[in-house]
């Protein structure tokens, strides 16, 4: 593996002796492979698919949206990506000129390493992908920071990984051992543009409003205009806290619910899952579910006292939002208790409806619990560092930074875990109340949502 990467870079991939000094450094091959592929993999394998999936689900028949206007933030982001694309083209052009153009001296000269061809091409494809994602987000009316959180993490990781080659290049320039001035200038320009893109990604465009908005006496929800950093730090709530500190809050100070938390939406989601459970239970019990008429057995008694059994056809129709059978309490208890014997299960319907936030909260909790075991190991390494005077000083700074970042990450993960748990509880409670009201009242979904 190492020999393959050595041929790919044209130099040594790993040299551990570079870390056993007072001024540690990484090899150029490691910086141009691992530190380049890591952020690009985050974008292509995780951020871009999730972003496209979220954007594709923004418009709907019930909540149509309009494309966003060309805001200053959108134009600044797209122009930055175009400049990054030009810088990648320039880097590829420099390599071609060194191998086949007038910059090749003497002729014939050796061909540059494949790394100098592949990396600019990867960057060009990446900037094109981000341009497409930005335009799709504008046309689909997406906004806020929830969907762009992974994109912000991509830019952050890209800048952090680019800072290591930057310091290597600066030290080489100061020592007078660096060559290839044109390529270095392209790198400096690209890194500056990446930092600029990171700053821009910390802000979010507001999502476009639906074409027909319902009249609402409350203020717009601030989370729709909050960036990723605002969402994870809850700074979007600062104005409400400050307003409550200055004076008692009133009804006019409240904001409207997020569209994901509205009664009509949560009741409809759980209702569809419950109807699916009813159909599954009917199929498991060998009963054909049909909309139209149902058959019921009845008896009648004539004047002589003789009983006659006959078949009665009763009309039947499925309501807008499904709820349990109007039978006795045994069916309701079986539905809530797990669906034994082919009965529909309310618990399974809830799992199907809220599986995504449940999985997200489980992942946050798992990572948080794993980080709990990391802190003692870091503290152990710091104690060993203080006891051994032969250990290089830079390792102590690394331990301190890692300990700080671990504590910050634990705090963020725990907050997001509890937030999702509270949201799931609120949605389950609202949906259950709506379905129970609909079942007892016999009204449609619109009345239950009111």
C-alpha cells in the first residue's frame, strides 16, 4: 500500500522520524492524499446525498414553495466556488505546462506524479457539485442551517486539513528550500478562498415562503432563518430570552410552530402509519379489508317466537386519518400492547413514523458515550507528559486541544440528543391526542387538527 502511494505521489508517503523532533511535520505525500481525500469523502459520500435528499423533499402538494431570490449571500457563495474552480484549472494547467509546455526544461523531461493531475480534477468536480447543490437549494426554496450542517463541517474539515500543508509550505519558503512558485501562489489563493467559503457557510439564506401562507398571529419561526451554528448553540433563542428578561412575555412575542411540529402534519404522519398497521393486522388475520360495505350477522324473531338469522350489509368508509377500530377495549389494549395475534400495533406505528429522529438520537447518544471513555485516556496521556521531561512540548499542546474539543463535542451531542427526545415526545403526544379525539368524536382529520 505504501509503495503504491509512493508511486502515486512521487515521494515517500510516511516518515515517522518527522514527528520525533521539536518542530514536527508531515510528508508532502500524506498531506496531498489523506488530508485531501478526507474532506472530499465527507462531501461526496455523506453531505451531498443527505443535502439532495432533504432538498428534494422540501416542496409538496400541500405546501408549495417558490424559488429563492438571488440574495447577496447566494451570489457570494457561487462566485467563491467559481473562483475555486478557476484555481483548480490553473493548478492542472501548471502541471501540463511543466510536462508538455514551454515550462518543461530541459526537454524531454519526466512526467509529474499522478497526484498533480488527480487532485486538481477532484477539486474541479467538487466545486461543480457544490455549484449544483447551491442552485438546487435556491430553486427548491430550501433554507436554514439544518440541511447545510454537513456542508459547514465539510468546509471546516477542508480548512483544517489545508492548514497543515500551509504551514509546511510557509516553513519551506522561510528556509529557502521550496520550489515551484506558480503552484504555491495557486495554493495560497485556493486556501484563502476556502477560508472565505467557510465564513460564508456559517450564514444561511432564509427559506422561501409558501405561495399561500395561512394567517398567523405569531411571529415567523426563527429556526427557519438560523444557520447551522445558531442551531447547535441555540443562539436563535437569545432574543426571546433577552425580551423575557426585560419584560413579561406576551402572546404576541411567541413564534409560530415549525412545519414539522404542526398538528396537521404529525397527526397525518402517525395516521398513515396506523392505517398501514390496520391493513397489516387485517391481512395477518385473513380478513379482506375493503372500502364499501361490511357484512354483519343479525337475528329476528317472528310472532310465533321462531328466530331467523339473516345477513345485514352495513356501509363502511375509511376516515381521512386512520384510528383504531370502534370495537371494545380488548382491541385497543392489543393495539397499544404490541399487536399480538395479528392485531395492529400503535407502538410499531410510532416506530415507523419517527424512526429517523430515533436513529439520529441513538447515534448522538452512542458517540457521546464513547467520548466519555476518551477523556480518561487523554488525562492519562497528559499525566505521563508532565512526568516525563523527555517528551516533546508540542505533544502537551495536542493533548490539551484534544481534551477541549472532546468536551465541546460531548456538550453539543448531549444537547442534540435531548432536543430530539423532547421533540419526539411532543410529536407523539400531539398525534396521539389528535387521533384519540378523532376516534371519539368521529370527525375528520381537519377537525382533529383544529
